[in-house]
C-alpha cells in the first residue's frame, strides 16, 4: 500500500502545515501532499523529506517508524488537519508501519 500511496502523490497540491502547539511555523519542514491511486485517496505528511504518515480514505496510516519531538509535532499537526485527536509517542509506537 505504501508504494501505491507514494506513486499517486500530486506535487502541485502541496500544503504547508502550521503548528498546533503554539509555535509560529515549521519553516517549510512539514508538508502535506494529496494523492490518488485507484481506490486509494487522501493526503500524505512529509516531515522534512520523509513520508511519515498518510490519511487514506479517512484512516490514519503510519509510513515511517521513528519518533522524535519534531516528528511528534508534525504528526500532531497532521492529525488535527485530518480531524483526528493528537497522539503521543506510545500511541505512535503501537501503530504498525505499512509496507
């Protein structure tokens, strides 16, 4: 599924996310790209240049395994953008990375 998501990315539809924790900005390091590939559609979170998470047909999907404080801030801004509640490191670690 990861490959299908990444192949369907629309580079022209990029959106820069804003922090939800009181910081002013992510300085262009946190971007969201729309994607569509067959029956799969949604948005992909890139932290720096790494695909980290996707919202696929309304479901959150983990694409990358590592968690740092910065990744956590990016993930939580993405969760809020997707209408979900922010998560903590334990919840992130409990999610399975898709291949």
